[in-house]
C-alpha cells in the first residue's frame, strides 16, 4: 500500500469516527469538526468556484505578458500560478499557464499552498485583525518563516518528481518575490499589509464575478464566454475538497487531543504558554482560529506561530482536501513540504528568540 493510499484510508477513518461521534451527540468533539467541515462548503465555493470558472480567461489574458517573460528567463510560466492560494485559483492558473504539467502541479499545489496562501491570506488577514502591539512579533515570525520557505519547497519539488536542478530553478522566482516582501514588512508593515488586503479584495471580487457568470451560464444554457469553465465542473472540485475535509478535520482534532500532553511538555521546556502551543495545533488545521488566539499568546509564541503559519497553515484541512480532489499523487509531497517548513519555522523562531520566556 502506497503512502497516498494510507493517507486516503486515514481520512476515511476520520470521516467514520467524525460521523459516528456526531451521531452519538458529539461526545469527543470529533462530530463538531465533521459538521464544521461540511459547513465550510459554502465559504470554499464562494472563494474558489468563481476563480476556477475564470481561470482560462485569466490565463489567456496573462499569457501575452507572463509567458514570454518567464520563457525569456528560462522559467516555466506555470510558476506564476503559485502567487494565488491553492484554494483561490492558484492550481488551475498554474496548470493553464504551464509548459510542463509537472511544474504546473508543483506550482499550483505546493507553491500555492505555501507562498500564495501566505501573501494573499495569512499576512493581510493576520495584520488586519490583530492588535497593533502584537504585529511586530507576528511580523518577525513571518520573516523567519519566509527565510526557511525555499528549503521545504525544494524538498517538496524533488519529492513530487522534479529533477534537483529543475526544482532549484523553480524556486528562484519565489525567492525573488520574497525580497520586496521582506523589505516591505521591515520598513513599512502597515502599507505592505494594506497592499495585500487590497489585492485579496480584488481576488474576492473576481471570484464573485466568475461565480455570477458561471451561474447565469449554467441556468440559461447560454455561453456568455466560450472559455469560461462550467460552474458544475468547478463545484465538483469544491465538493471533493469538502468530502476530504469530512475526514481530515475530525482526524486532525483526534491528533490534537492525543498530542496535548507532549505539547504541554514542549511548552514547559520552551517557555511558550498554553495559548501558544495550542495555537500551533489549531493552525495546522485552520489559520483564522490560530490568528484569533494571538492576543493570549506570550510574545515568543507570537513569533513562533508566525514562523509556523507561513508553511504549516491549514495543512490538514482545505489544502489537503484540494490535493485529494485534484492531484492525489501530490499528497505526500504537499504534507512533507508544509510540515517540514512549519517545523523549520518553529525551530528557527525558538533559536532566534532564545530560551527566555518573554512577557506578554
């Protein structure tokens, strides 16, 4: 049995225990996660389905600029797709632009799940919702997470079948984009965060436009735009993600419960308070609740959670669900890259902040 099959069976087990616990009245908290996974179907569809519908149009619009520029630099144009999150159109855009489907999968799954999600979601949402006094610590963590990002992307690229030389070349655009991001977060974090928030809002508007056009086309049978992906096909992808999350979220909750004791031990030996260690467990499932816990973390924990979320955010929820739906063979590489990057971010943050416990 392959690792991919083992992971799929593990998620099936998660769906079984989640659904069973829900039937028993949510005695162990697994049923609640099962229900939450299905309730995410709407938000995921709202952010994803429209972009999937528009992906061929976006690709054709960008191809005249992006494709020649990337080819001139000796890069596959599909790498550009990774600038969008995996669940906001990164994958279909990468695959439409890519000359090499293997690089398209690398960009649309791995890069989009790490780099795209960080710049379009984690940074703008995090800095836009947290207290001003928390932001410097969180930004420091984000910078440390960006510093280790190339390593898990390189290893993940090799794990998904790219030659070492191709994987090295493929992460160069990400490293180049990280430089102005570094500078912006260091010198003018508020303006940088605002810029990402504006970009995220425009992506959301594009998603709504695509969803609207797709719905009209589906209901009337008229082809408003010939290259528009049918909404029914987009919803198949969204539903597949939700089905995978029915298993991954209860399973992640079970893992959290099992690991509470060792994480408490880690907290005692690193100086992290309970909110900080819990935030790491929560963040591997969902970014938003982890960000909401930051005010209760000590300052060292705020740095650590920022460094972890760059690569490790939402590993066992939407990102894993998308890989199951679209590219099951990419599951091992995705988990390897995200978890390795998350761990490296934690280790670097602990080293940089030292052993002392900071005041809250």
